[in-house]
């Protein structure tokens, strides 16, 4: 018998045997289209409820976690646009209780880029499945808790994400959390929905696509390296990002069509206009920062999502309104170059003012959130909330005035790369006494040495003096200055500013955040002065650090010197 005939006989026999088997009526047939369990995550984002989050972990682990950090050099040093920024934060094992529900062996780590980093009240990521696979709390694998260091009102993020949602932009859910760690009350946090597949699944029909985080990232040659892939990490293929970059370089008459082939252009314009409306200067349009991209397999296009909106709803100096259109990102810039692009933006902003910017509703939401968090915030928070109210009241008028005047192309060039340049190094010693910072007799308030090179030129002083004390304009801060008289009658000064509490550490890292160092040159005869560079990736070492008037203050500084292009 030929093979085909044998297979036919076997298949007929098998079908017959199966047909002869009795069916057990007590066993229901499998559901061909099972209904998934309902998503219960809304319970964690109830707007009128403050989550109670209690974290317990080893004291040593907590101290390691909260002091993990990155410096300005970590971000801007070297070829800073070549790859995603390094993540210095580690997960530590903890027991976490959320509204009375406890999980052990949970992962907890610090979060933040630069400005929001804080050792006393760090922003936190809680990952339920970091050490035990598949675990969820109300269908969520993680929580994101922001410390509000850059949001003194504590309400900007939830208010802003509400505006994005009203505008039709996929946005995280948001409410508040009261956090304790090892019994220590850390106060109020903003609880923002994490950017992961769960959020993507709420906003899109297919959640299997690639999710990218944009951090100081843009669609320009040499600027796509910082995009970081957050899902499907096994293969990092930036072909679609590069296709957007090429589309952004298209001639004017082809730009719209080429962009629409790669991104959800209408959705981008909505995100861009909403960023501008709420004054999100640190988003894509204003700083090519704090945004996500989802590569939707259903549409084949990239969709923009907002993130990091804590510095929003803020007027400029003296109450000046922020720009009605942000123009730093290349996509924003190219679209403003075209009449059709300007028309799209103006039309979308007008729609937002009609449909997503309801002053009465926003004020009611501000009042609701303020009443909810009253027990957990200070008087300063209420003052900052009043500033948000003032922004909401005046924003329509300032934006409408710009729209009525009509947008115009931007003539300024796109910004240069912001990577720091290593230009030298310094070695400093000092011996002075606390409280001399207000004494202008700078070569008789202390002694020391100052050497090194800047751009190949050696620092060769004829005399050195030093002084220190409490910062005259910033309470809680200390300042140290070492002056070098140069042969050309100029003075080169190395200075470090840090929190007074850091002085007890003995050795302080010059990270450009809590401890700031800089090198300046000034000419007493003319009053001319210039910044020579920043003291970074170095240390201030103290052998004596008394903080009573006249107490010895002695030590050394060893640091690299960097220049920055902005």
C-alpha cells in the first residue's frame, strides 16, 4: 500500500474511533472564546482615596537604596547621546503592604533622572514580580511612587494627566499615596500608573508591540541612541525610529506624508499641543524629554505618550506666561515650518481649549485634591496650589492671544548636542575657619594651594586664600571658596556648595546636584568675570569641619573640570 493510502486508512479509522467514544455529559466542552477575568486595577487609582503604602526592608538595604544616585557627568559626560543613560538603581527585597494587603519578597528600588533624586524622600518603584514571577496586585505588576520634589503643589501630575486624557492622549492614571518605610513617615507621594504592557493594553487593541522611552532623545542624526527599549528587549531594533528620523529630513512638500507613514501624526500634534497648554517644558516639544513611544502592530505607526509632568502649570518669572507652542523637538520645528503644520497645531489647540480645558472643572478638581491631601501637606503646598489655580485662570487668554496673532516659523537653529567636554583638572587644599565667608579680605581669611590645568593652561598662582561658612542666600547650605592670585592680576577661584548636613560625611562627591563645584576667573581691576568650568566627578575631603564661628575648616578638593554647551 502506498504511503498516501495508508495515511487515509489510518485517519478514517481514527475518526471512526473518536466518533464511537461516548461523551460525558458532566464535563462541559472547552469555551472556544473564554472571557478574561475583569481588571481590578481601578481600585488602586480611585481618585478620592489615598493609598497607604508601608514598606519594610533591611535598614542597610534602605540606606544603600536611598543614596544610590547618578551625577551630571553620568548623564552628560563622554559621548552622551550614543546609548541610553545608565541606570544606577538596584532592586532590594522588601515586604510591602498596600491598603492592608501584604506581599513579601517584593522588589523596591529608587527612581529618578536627576532633578527629582532625593536621599531623604526618594521616588520609588515597587515591582511585585521582581523575585516571584507572575505576581500581581489587582492586576498590576508594579507601582510608581513620585516624591513631588519638583512638584511643590503635589497636584500637578494628576491634574495634568487628566488634561491629557481629556484631550484624547493615552495617559497614565494617577492618584496619591501615603508612604512609610521601616515605620518612618515619608509623607505624601503621587502614585502614577507605570508605563508597561498593562497601560498599553488599556489604550491599544494589541499590547505586544515595542515600547520605547525617550530621554533627551530626538529624531535627528546622532540623537536616537538614547531611546531605551522597555518591552521585547531580546531584540533591540531601531529601524522604525530611524525611519522617523529620515522622514523628519524629508523636503517640505513630502514631510507630512512621510511622517504620517511612520507616526500617528494627529496623535503627536495633540500630545505636543497639550504639553504646551499645561506648560510641560520638559516634554518632547520643549526638551525632547519625558515621553514614550508605542509601536502599535495594528496600525504600524508610533504613538506618543506623556510622562514626567511634575514641572507643569507654572508661569515664568514675574508671572510671565510660558510659550503657547514649544519648539525644541525636531518634529515640532519642522511642522511649524509648514503652513499646513501650523494650521494643524492652531486647530488642535483651539479644540483643546474647547474640549479639554474647562477652567471650572479644573478648579473643582484642584479643590477636590487639595481637600484630600490636607492632612499630609504643609502650608507651602497650599501656596503652590494657589499658583496652579492662577495658571489655570490665565492660561486661556495667553494661549488665545498667540493663536490670534498667528504662529510663525522658528528661525533659531536647533540646539547643539549637550554632552559635557572634559577640559582639565584641579587639586586644591584649604585651611580656614567657619564664618569667614562674609569677609572680603580673601587672602587673609585662610590659606591653601590651587593647581591644575584648564584647556592645557596651567594654574600657577602667586598667592592663595580661602574662606567658608553658611551660604548667605540659601539656608541650610554651606559654601567654600579658594582664591588663587594669578601673575596677570586676575583671580581664579574654586568653589563648592553643599548641604550643611553633608559636612559630617568627611568625603563629599561633587555630583553637580547636592554638591556643586565650579571654577571661575575674575579681574578685580575691571570687574570682568567668566565661568571656566564645572568641578565634577571629584571629591571634597574634609579633615576638619567645625560649624561654630572660628572653628577650623580644612581639607582638599580633587576634581575634573568640565565645560557644557548650554
